[in-house]
């Protein structure tokens, strides 16, 4: 099938000490419920007794996995935007996380306190990885770099700068001697390391026509799994640089996880599908497809028989891969505010899909991951009281009008307001964009009858404020 894949026995030997006494999968919680918004990342400790989840609600939760219900051990607060990824630091009682606010944070899990927050740039960070010895962390940033941090010293010690555009994923080799990076330029690069510092020029491992979204070194050390924006899942054989394509689907691959003990790796996609592959043969082991919305994060249990997944729901849920169990229906109210579709008003549908995860429409609902949109039109960007804006918006001279909102969705927040914490949302259809703006003009307008004339929102060109 292409690259010579490593024997599963080697992976079992390599990782046996990392999960010597894993928690029984049957005793693990079915769900981890506690966030106030969609969950971006989930990860389990090496022994399976603890888990971490990171959310759009700006928080991280540390979970005690010893009971069937899952107990919140600590809520970690310190980021100023959606938290995109979180990872345990092996051999310590620490964790690291990254966020849309551009920060890299080191946490003390014993106390629940923030130990260090590094914020040298507001550019968002999507992915974080920790070396297996627990000494170094790497963060994939949207400024075209990957930063390496010495965790004990809480300092940046190296910077991989070679991608053209956003860096989406980062991973250490299993022996800690290489750093792998992947970006929107469609390339995967390998950087030699010496004591965590870059020790030479990068090597191009793979080039793809679309952006690379996720990376995972597989047990044994010779294979690197990846996923792309155009739905390809593949493997790179590191000694030969030979690649093999395992799946080619239409929707972006958004998450990836490896199971050392089972000899599997899994991917999650934007259309809600999870695919589990055998790393020896490349064969598709299982495929799940009954999920509404994207799969942003995956984590295997230590024995490899189960998977936790996260996405639009505000909780993580466990599924059994082997022995195969049918997915149980999730007991949630559907559609949720951000899942409604096929409404009579196409603008309302677009708001629910594109905006409502982060924004509310009324002052009573306050701020979520983003500020309330109440009285949006005519307001200067970055001025809602009580919301922690990025510098990109507090220093912006944008006034929100039908024209500026249209431009935001036409080109994307990363272009119109570079450095913003806003997730990238584009709406290229002019008709759908106009419908969204018309809905927002109606839904965010103040009740003019209850306001003095000086406080009434001024109509924009072509806009009629409801009276």
C-alpha cells in the first residue's frame, strides 16, 4: 500500500510504560458536562484518570475520571477568547493551553492556578503539543510561526519560521529530536531540535495543494498522520518521505488522535464524521456519521477501545470502538441555537449557523465568547462595556454598518480585522449575506419607543429601524 508500516508490537512496547495501569474504559464517564459553549479540545492523561476540555466559553475544565459521572476538579480561567487546545505535561501536575487571544498559558493543575501567560502577539494559536519528556511545548500560530517553550522556565526558546501563512498544527517526534509543523500553505515541515532549540534548517516532508489542518506522529516513530482542508487523510513515511492517501472526502479534517495500544488513529471532520484507521494496514476500522456539526477534538482512552469527541455540544461524549457499539442518540434539545436551519427567514438561519455560538442579540443575554450584538449598527468596533476585546478591535476605526458587516463576511475577520479573536467566518453568497445583514438590522435594533431620541440607533443607508 506504499510505505512500509511499522509492526503494532513495537508501538505496544514503546508506550507500555506510559499507560501501565489505565483506568477501565467501562468505568469512564459517558459524558463530561460543564461548559457554557461548544468544546474545541479534549485530552486524557496517560493513565486515564483525568481529562481536560477546552471551550469557546474561554475556560478549561480539569475532570476527575474515576467515577461514571465525571467530576469537575477545577475550572481554569485566564484566557480572553475561545480556548482552542489544551495538553497535559507528562510527569508533572501541569498543563498548557492556547487560545484565539494569541496567548500560551501554563497551568498548575494541583491548585487550578495560572502559572504563566505569554502574550507577545495577539495572533490566534490553534494547536499545542508537548514533548513526551514533558520539558517542551510547541504552539502553532497564525503569524506563520511555531513557537517552542521551555515549560520549567516558562520562556520561549525557539521559533520555527518557514511557512507561508497560518501554521495550523504542530507535533514533536516521539524521541523529541524533531518538530513537525503544518500550515495553510499545504506543507508539512520537519525541524531538527537540540535541547528543544532548532538546530538547523527545516526539511520539507510533504506538499499538498490545500492546507494541512492536523498532524499526529504514530506509535513506532516512523509514520506521521495528517489531514487536509479538502478532506484528505494520509500518512508520511518519515525515512523515505513516501506518502499514502487513506481517505479523500469533501469536508475538511479538523481533528486527529492516535491510540498507542490499539494500533489505530482516528480523524474527525467538518461534516461530523469520525473515521478510525488501522496504522499497520491503512484499512478503515470504523466510521461514524450521525453527528451534527464539526468534530473539533478527539481523544482515545488509554486502552484504545473508546473515543471521546467534542464539537458543537457543550460537553464531551464517549463512544466505544471495540467491541463495536452502536452510537446512542444524544439526549440534548435539538436543534440548538447554533444548529437551527431551514427557517422561513434565511437571515436568521445564517445568524444561528454563523454567529450565535459566540454572540447574543439582547443586552440581557450579555456576552458569550463574543460581545452582544445588541445595537450593533452605528456602533464603533471594540466598545461594548465589560467585554475583553483584542487590540485589533480596540484600536480599530471601524464603525459597524451594513457595508462594514458585509465586508467582514465577504473577506473574513482575519483580513478585515487582522489580529482579531473572531473565528474565521466567510459568507461569499451575496444573497445570503444580504439576508443575514437584514436580519441583524431587525434583531439588534433597540426598541425606539422606549428610548429618548438621542439614544435611538441611527439608520444606515437603505436601513429602516423598526419603530
